[in-house]
């Protein structure tokens, strides 16, 4: 399988590259600077400069873009819209590294995790920006997208357990009442999704939690 990882030098991006390469896939890192990954090929180009010809030959494109400063948060929507425009009308799947703040906390899907009073205020601008980008992504029927949200506690240094539970739009806990996933296990789930061929998650948001 031919997989491109956009923003591959980021912490999640590098782990997705590592996982995909370990499984024998042809992996291309899309990066602005020199690649820091194990990818078998590199496209050194700014995300916003990508054209249809750059991504046309891939089976899957993983969007691992992230912006953290308040003045750059709007780039979540802008970058995702650009990738959608580039992939519009093609068979290439777009898998998006999403956020947890937009997960629903009720069955009626009227409240998000970020609406809770105890949601950390420092993360609210990021969660809101990522939630907006998901809302905009849902309007795209011309792209074969899937949005993958982590559990509430997304641990950069968490252990790689090798197992996870796949969930849907609602915040999920494991049997121990935890909503947690490590970056490494998230990368496993992302590559598993890349390998999925039944199309069951196209046009949907899914989520993962540690088993």
C-alpha cells in the first residue's frame, strides 16, 4: 500500500510512519524541512503548496497536521480544506488525526467533551478550532475522508500496548473507566484504518481508546 503522511515530522506523524514502514508499506513523508522519519520517500513541500499531482499516486493520505499557537489555530480548517480540494473526486482516502474535544458526551449528540465545565481552559481554543474543522469536513462528499479522534487523555509518552478499542462519535471509556490512548497505540489504529478496504468508515468520525 502507498501511504503519504502529511506533517510527518510531528510526534504523531513520525509514529504513523514508523508503524506503516514496519508493516512493509511504501511510505512517503510530506514535510517542509528535512525528513526526521523512516519513510521510504520524501516530498519536501509546504502543505499549502501541495497539488493534485503530488498525491495522486497514493492509496491513503494521513493528515497529521497540527497548529498550537492561538494565531495559527485557523490553519486546522484551512489546511484540511486545502487537502480536500487537492484530493477532491479521487479514490485516495484521507485519514485525519483529529481531536477529542469534539467527541459527544450524550447519546443525543448535543454536548461535546469541550462543553464540560471541567474541560481544561488552556485546551479550549485548540479543541474549538479542531471541532470547527471537523464540522467543515462533514460537508465534503467529494472526498473519501475518515476522522480519527483519540481518547480524552492523549498521552505523548504513553506506552505502546498494541491494543485498543474502536469507538464512534461518543466519548468512550475502557473497562477500567479510563478514556486514554497513547500516541503509539493511536498510530497502530491509524495504520489499521489505512489498511481497511471495506469502506465502512468513509465519511465518518471514529475514535479509539486503550483496551
